[in-house]
C-alpha cells in the first residue's frame, strides 16, 4: 500500500462561506442589477481533489496508473476544469461541447475519457484522431469502432461500458444499473455476457471495461458490487484470452453527497475502504484504474446566492420571492424530494440572519407556481433586500441551466481566503447579458418567418 498523506481536515469552511457571502454583497457580485450568482470555494475544491487522490493512493499498489477524470457535466466551466487539472485530475466528457471545454482547459488527451450513449461517427472520429479514451456504450458502437479503427489507426484506449443490472438507488433518474437502463451492455440479459467476452476476443484492441452504476442516491455497497462485477468480467475475459487483454477498469463516479449538513459523508476513503474489502484484486496493480467523480468533488464547495426581491403572505404562508429558481436549481424545483437543498438566510449586507425561525416558502423568479426551492422552510423572517444562499450547490447547479422565461445564466465567482480575514475573487463565468440572450434566441433571424 502506498503511504498516503492524509489531507488537512476541513477547516472552517462555513465561516469562510459566510465571509464570502458578505464580501460578494459588499463588492456587488450580487446586487440589484445582478441579483443571483454562483460562488465556488477554491480551497475546498482543492481539498476534495487531494482527498480523492489520497483515498485511492492508500490502497493501490505502487506504480498503478490511476486517472481521476472529473465528470465535466457536474461543472462545465473551463476554469474549474483547469483548477482540477492542476490538482492532477483529468476529464470525463460526454459530448463534443464537453470535450471542447476540456481541451480549452488544457486537459491532455491522455487524461480525457469520452462516454456517452449517443456518439455520432464524427464524434468517434474526432476522439480517435485525438487519442482520447473512448468507452463504447453498445455492441452497435463497437461495430462503428471496427470500421473506424480499420480505416485509421488510433492511440485511443478503447473500452466497453457494461450495466451490471444490480438495481437502482433512491433516485430513479440517477440509477443506471437497473434492468432496463439505457446505458451500457445489459450484462445479465440472455447471452449478453458471452457476447461481451466474445467481443473482446474478436477485438484485440479492446482493453478497458467501464461501469457507472449511478449517481446521487446509490448505496455504497451497490456501487462496490458494480465494481466487483466489472472486475470479475475482466478476469474472465483475460483468462479466456490467455493474456491481460483488459488492462484498465473504469469504475465511474457516483459517490453520493450529504445535502443535509456541512459534514462530508461519505468520504472518498469510506468508498475505497469498502472497495478494497469487496474487490481486493482491483488494487493489486494488475489493472490501471479510471474514476469519474463529479458531484462529490464540488457540491459542498459551491452555493447559489440570490437577493430577496419581495416578501408576501399567501393563505397564511410567508413567501420570499428571490432570484434563485428553476433556471439554476432546476432539479430541486422539479424533483424537490430527490434534490432538497439547505437554504441559509443572510441580511442585506450579507451577514447571517438571526431571529426566530418561521415557515417560509423560498420562491424563484420563474412564472410557474411550482418554482420553489424550499417549502415551509423554517428560516429567520426574510425581508426584501435580504439574501438567501442555496448550499451544497457547487456541482450540477452551474451546468444545468434551464432557459425558461429567458432568464440569463448567472455569473459564477471563485473565492479563496485573502489577507486580513478578507476574500480573494476570480470570475469563473460572467453573467449572461440580455443582448446574448437575444442573440441565442434567433435575434439574427428576426425576419426569417415573416418572409416565408
Ligand atoms: C458515465 C458517468 N460518469 C460519471 C458521472 C458522474 O457522476 P457523479 O457526479 O455522481 O459522481 C456520471 C453522471 O451522470 C456519468 O453518467
């Protein structure tokens, strides 16, 4: 086992968060003109990346190649990808857009992995030309790869995603190892396992296996079982091939995040310890490893900060109308049971609000009744000009924008502790301006329909 330097314990993330909120308000990053923004804690992100690396380093045999490929869908922001790249991570991409972001961040092909169930021939050709790793999602995609690799040699490591069909977690939409999931080759279907083994024997260039059994809501045991199935399949293929054909196992991401408190639980080490118990052979150095974590790297290190525009009362319920709604907290608004978020109340200067909590709905700006990020939430009474922070929203909330009502994509700002108890800032993404909204909404084609 590698000696692992334990990462420093979480310092006072919550205290720094409060300082950042006050500074964001004082500096006008959130203001009457820009009433909502995302904030990212750079120190916390670095720490999570270090914890991920250390958790695997503790159990892997010396010299084992390990690539932690950040799932770009969790934060499709070039500065975030570059920050993580500096921390030794790569990128897992699932579309030409995500690949372009990874490249813009300077992530090298050798640290990039392409997954997606719907890769076009052009996307595959680009990936193979670049030499980035590709996980085929189906037998149909393997057929395409046959043709493409025959016509142009590639240095891309190529693999196949399988679905161990072990069942789902607590959120259906996040469960990718159900019997009928659209992802990967369904391994327990009739003849599927034999076909997978044969597909490898027929294709000497197929050297990886991939599984991602789900995201948020998956029990760790089920995730580890998925990896065990992947490992056993690799062992079977290698035995039948009489050589170590499968040399890398891509075990996906999916570590769930605690949205109920500041505690980081489970930790990466909880997972690697369980993996080590469940699949000891995974770590003995015969297999290179790829991981694809997204949410667990960023969620705890980001928040959405929004001004309270109005407050009112309806049917005896207090309602705070804010600027954080479905446009940024899309999943929370449309599936509130699956994606509850903590809401912190701050006053007009961005100081934590005190006062006896009363039940309040925290509403967004969208024009539909369900645009609520919290219902009957006990909070100190909010007033116009106050602020609310949606906590633990560093992952997916800045990459899942919903364009309803033509609300602009909010700006995102990174923060780190500064001198004298201050906060240093960097722009991660500027707020979208109305002119950009008009442009992306067909502004250049204003006469198009009237001329038909
Ligand atoms: C193939 C794949 N890998 C990795 C991830 C990242 O999952 P998480 O953010 O839960 O770690 C996803 C999420 O959808 C995925 O589909």
